[in-house]
C-alpha cells in the first residue's frame, strides 16, 4: 500500500511540474498578487501577515477545485475509471497520493511567499506561523480537493456545466471569506455565509490555529460523498 502511495505521488508530481500553466497559477501568480495587494496597503506588517495567509487560502481553494477536481473527468473520458474501480486497494489511497503530490507543490509556493514577504516587505514569518501554515495547508488541500472532485463528478458528462460550477463555487468561497479583507466589517450576512463555507475555517487555522466546528463537516462529508459517487454511480461512457 505504501509503495502504491509513493509511486502515485511521484508520477503525479512529475506530470504536474510539466504543465507550465499549472506551475504559473500555483507559484508565480500568487506571488505577483501578494506583492500588488501588499504594496497597495503600504506594506503594513499587520496586513502583510493577514494577506499572506489569505493568499495561501486562495491557493488551497484553487488547487483543490481546478488542479485535482477535473482529474476525475479525464479518467472518465479515457476509460481509466473502470480500471481504478477494480484495483485491489481503497480508491481513497490512490487519490490521497494525487492530493499529496499537489500538497508538495503548494508547500513550495507557500515557502516562496514567505521569502517574498521577507525580501519585499521585511516581514518575518515566525515559527508559530509556520506551524499554522503547515496544518492549514494540509487540511485545506484535503478539503478543497474532495470538493473539487465532487463537483467534477456531478458534471462528469457535461464539461461546460462542471467548469461553470467550479468557477462559481470558487467565486462564492473567495468573496465571502476573510482572505483579502475582514468581510465582517462590511456585511454581517456575508460574514455568516463565509463562516459556513470551508475557506474561513481554514483561514482560522492558518492565522491563529483556532478550530471552527464546521471544519469537521468539510473534512468528513466531501470525501464520503466522493467515495459513494465513485463506487455507486454508473459511470459507463455514453
């Protein structure tokens, strides 16, 4: 089982690094956005800390929804799903390898953001922050990966529907969250919605290691839904 997991991580990591668009939006674009937003607010230390964790949260959401979720459609279109369903191991193990491979790339992106914060804004990430980033990154990539897989599954025969749904979900999650600014200062209703959705609970872990009970729901339910869909729904090609 461990050998299968390691091989999956290795091959998925190689595939991901060969896709230039993926590398750009995972590593280059977040750094660019971080510098622009940080400069607009004058590089204030408090906001740089707030923004850094927000950008990390954005990366986790977009990676899970767009880098991992659509994989299931590719497997469906080339007929690979029927072989995966017959493999003598739990399918969650295989997709865990896929998620861990993205986790490695995201971790590198987070490290580059921390270096940028020091070089551009003079902000030093503390060891406490690093621990929060590690835990938040692990939880976030897990949650958003299975949400992305669930969305892709429901639109598995309709590419346009699935893509539109994924974009809509990311839009709602980002702009009801505290990723870039404390949304509660502007609207209590949006703040309430954001706390129900998964990004704010993940941001709480990234920023001060506080645990929101809704995080349990997002850790358990999306992966169970995916497991059910993968094993029970008829995926015969039409």
